[in-house]
């Protein structure tokens, strides 16, 4: 496999979007909707352990990963991946994982749980999946949550674009893709300028809206996770090496995508070494405060 030039000597890349490869995420929290997604990715859901995950990452030139929590219990009925579990895994692999918690915005205790994640568990940020969680982030009912996270001074990852969760199931298992429109995040970014926001994935079919928000809002970034590079929209790839080269980051959506194959396709884009460094780790280091 041919790694990007800047990773030829040592693993340095930072994956901003990784999930647990274990039963806690794939089967318990994910349930049937995750099986739908795996089938669309052409990926068999085989639980893995964290040592095997680290070995895969090292071969792909990746030195660190953001491990994301998951709580979409109210909308899906599936139990969450507990934030305490994310913190425990982070502690066991503190040289490798950055832990992000998850709070269900539809739960009455979401603000209290957000505070606990940072102040008690020392998690470094939050992940929201608006389609799975079934909420509009621009709705005023969530203002207390955004105010709290802004005050806590940690970043958030928000889902962008369509989702393969529930794909091809009748009714998409009730999941509504409208909540993945990045325009719903523009209000949040405007009203909370100190809230650092990362829109995960090239936000198909709203890539242009995503690029516009990232260009206009200084506190909004994006990653390339969830898509193999050869399938990413050409305009996204062009912006990533030009006007948004300081605001785009590498991500996989592991275990759905193979890190080695992703890197091989990324190397084929023939980005300059400056752009490779920015996208693969420098922008993430700044965003995460590493």
C-alpha cells in the first residue's frame, strides 16, 4: 500500500471520527439501523478489539483517533454507549484515543450529563448525530445545551448530510435525513461564536451549503469521514486544497471504512505535502488543542 508522502516515516495522522469496533456500538447501540448501514457500505459487522484497531491504524500511518460516544436512545429506543465506557477506553489507551462524549438532546438531563462528561470524566468534546437522535439543532429548545457546551470550552462534532443508518429499510426505520442538513447548524454557529463545531462527512447532498458555512463561519470546520476519497465531490476536494485547506480534517468513520484503503486513495489525490500535513493532522491538532 502507498501511504501519503508525509506519512512515509512515521504514523502522524489524526482520525477525527472513529467509533467503537466492539459489540457496545455495532450491535447494542446500533441495532438494526447499523446493520442496514453496514450492508450499504458492503461491510460485514465483525466485532474487533482495540489492540487490533490500533494495529490497523499504525499500518495506515495514523497516530491518534477521536473515539466518539453515542446516545440516540430517545429516538431509536437503543441503549447508548455510556460516556463512562468511552472514558474508560480512553484511559486505557490515553496515548492513542481522544474521548468525545454523547448526550441525547431529547433527554431532560442532557445539560447535566454534558457538564459531567467534561468536569468528571474529562472528555474532550461531544458528538451529535442529528438524524439518529431525531432533533433539529437550530430549535430554541436546545439553547441551554449549546450555551453550556460553549461555556465548557470544548468542541462538538455534528453529523452532516444523509445517513446510511436505516438505509433501504421500510421508512428508513423512521429516521429523517432533513436533520442532517448543515444549514440547521448555521444558526447555532452564528449564535454561539465561541462554540467550535466540526461537521462530519462531506454533507451529501448539501456539500455546497457545507462549504459555504465553513468558509463564512470561523468556528465551523469539516472532515472527510464516511466517504472513500474517490467518491468525494470534486468541489469538496478542490476546496480542501485551496480556500478551506486550514479547515478540513481527515476522518474515517471506522469501523465502516478501512483506514489503509482510505489513505491509499488519498495519496492518489496528489495533494501538496503542505496540504497533506494540514488535512491529516495539523488542522486536527489545532481544533482539538493537542
